[in-house]
């Protein structure tokens, strides 16, 4: 039986892609070599546009455990330099402090609700493809077997076997001087301020929580997660790293970085706990994200420093960008070049993430010349325009996939409040199904009567949101395909052209009322 799509990897990126494909009407199969979900602590949350994207899929409240929309944070860091974000007129940086274990749990729950088939304990061992299909060799609990699919997607991490099997090069640089150590810890009683969660180390001073602190000797982070054991991380250059890592080793590293005594003891709360050492790191970007009928998402396509927390923001948005395009290709409605636009749009974003994480790594290195550079950066960060630039860069708000006549075209759709006659709702309420949406605020359904593709949901509504356009066509990934501030023949023609470009030849029947 020829399957629609097979995905290697049931991490966040693979599961997110599976959800998007299922929303689009496909039946993906997800392969995962591990028999059970990993409980190993990894990423500690989400940073950037992906927080708002998950909100638009109805997943934010599940992850956050509270009602209401996400709110931007007042401050963050770039290269261990503070960013005062509350001075910005448009703060784009959102955080969601949820561990990756929980993110995977929620995404798996959602995938299973949608009917996705997840095969755990099934490992990819070989791939071949023709012009029409991909054949994957799988090692499962009952032996090896083959599965054929229209397309195959590697979401199998930085050491992606998918990427290797299809011969996609993964060039980049290796940085082997830095050694990072992380542990779940308990600190002496009274050293953590219960109001601010700041750590006070006698002989050093106050260390704000969840912020990278750079000294002349290295990097230090204290992360007192709610309901979990605090995590402590250090980064040192040219530090010995032999044998199994121990809590004593982490303590010694912290004391070298801070130049002060910092007694640590094992965590006092239940795990999972973390104790690890990582020597060196890679910054790599796949030469291409597609080879025939095989595509890459997430770490399979790019790896970089974890500084600033960009990994899941990048990978999950890869998945959301790809899902609807791949569905269009398989279902036969995709305009020419739609699937190729995945690499054209996402590879430059991956390149920018590699760039800014390398820049941040340079800013935290030891040395008097780096200290001088940081002093200069601190002066530059006194200007809100520079803070805005870095906030846009780190969040992904600076992405403009393509140009258009309206300034919103190609950009992330702004958050709006709509009223379709039964009370105000947020834009997120009409994007949960993962479809394209036309928002018509003209008041007389000027655009809603257009004979658009039947893959576009049409919403005639009003809005009081400042700066909102008169009408806006959204792609399923939340980016603006077309927008207008006035009514007229030129605007209608622009709408038709955008709908044709992204969603195929318009259907013959007009859609004249809002779909709910």
C-alpha cells in the first residue's frame, strides 16, 4: 500500500509535522526508534514566534496550563547581554517555559487525537526512491520490513540517517574549545530569593534567574524551574573533560567561573534530573532541504549553539511551513513551485539562526578583547532601535518570505480581534484548523464574494484592532499572502492572483459567507 507521507522521528518537529499533515487531510506515519518517549531533560522551553504559532493551533493553553493568549516578555538576553524589551513599541519576543518532555507529550496527544499512526520501536535503516515513490527499510520489533510512500521526511535530528542516506551534505564548523556542564541541583537554603528567584552567591553577588552570566572565566546560568529541581549550567573554555561527569565536577566548574564558593547538593525533588557534559559543538546547515521525494526538517537540516533557545522555534516552524505545502503536492492542487518554496523560505531562516548563535557565542568567550566588544554592544543596546533589531532577529519577527504591494505581505500576520456578529474573538480562534483564511473587514463583504479556491476559509467580520488592514489572506502557516487597505478592481485582482499563487486555480463556485 502506498502511504501519503512517512516521517522519521517522533520528537517535537516530527510530531508537529504529522499534526499539520493530518489537519490537511493526509494520513502520515511516524517512525520512532525509541520504544517509549524519552524522559531525558533537553530543551527548557520555547522562544519566539512559535509560541504564537502554537496559540493559533490551540496548543498554547494546553502547554501553558492557563487560559488566555501568550504575552511578550519584558526582558531577555543576547550573548549574555541584557535586552530591555519593555521599551519597545512592538515587542515580538514570547517565551513558554515548558520542558521538551512536556512539549512532546502534548504534541503526541494531539497527533493521536487527529488519528496519526505512531510506530515506536521502528527504526529507519535504508531508503531508496523512484520518480513516483520512496521505499523505506524499517527495523521493527518483529523484524525488518518495507514501507512505500509518496514522500519521506527526516525529522531524525542532527545525526539524521535520512540526510545521510540521500547524500545531502551537511557543511559547517566545529567549535571544540568550550565545555558545558549542566546539572539538576539544590543550593544552600536562603540563597534563592523567593520573590525574584535570583541566586545570591557570597563573594560574588546576585545572579538573576534564567539569564546567561558571562565572567572573564566562563559562562553561568541558574534556572529555578517551577515544580522542578533548579538547573545550573556552566561553560568554560579549554577545560579538562575526562571520565563520567559528576555533581562535584559541576560545582568546581561553577566556582571557577564565579570565583566564589558555591556548595551544591543533589536535588531534593523528584526527577527526571539532568547531569551532563558536552564538549564542543557544531554549527551546520544542510546544503539543501530536499532530495527528490525526501525532505528534511529541524535538526536534520540545521544544528547550532543552543544559546538564546532558538532550536524549537526554528524546527517547529519548519514543520508548519512544510505541512500544507506537502499536502498540496500530494493532493494534486499545489501550484507549480509550491513545495520548492519550503527550502527557499526556510533555509535562509536557518542560516540566520546559525549566524546569530555564532555571534552570541563570540560575545560570551573569554578575553579582554571580548570584554571590550561587550562594552561597545552595551552602549549600542541603549538605543531601542538596536534592541528591536535583535528582538526581531531572535524571535523570527524579521522574517519576510516574499515581497508584495502591502507591507504585511510575506510577514507574520498580526494578532487581531474579530467580531463576526456574535462577540469578539481572537484571530487564533479561526486558524486552528490549519487552513488558509481570508479575513474581510470591508463591511459589505467586498472580498468575501470572490470565487477563490475552496481551500480558503472566508471570514467576513469587523475589527477594532489598530492598524488592521481592510482585508487579509493568510496562508495556513500564519503568514500573509495578500492584504489591502482599500476596495477596488486592482485589489480584487491582487487577491485572485495571491489565491492562485498559493492555493491553486480558483474554484468556479463563489464562497459568499463566512465559514465557521
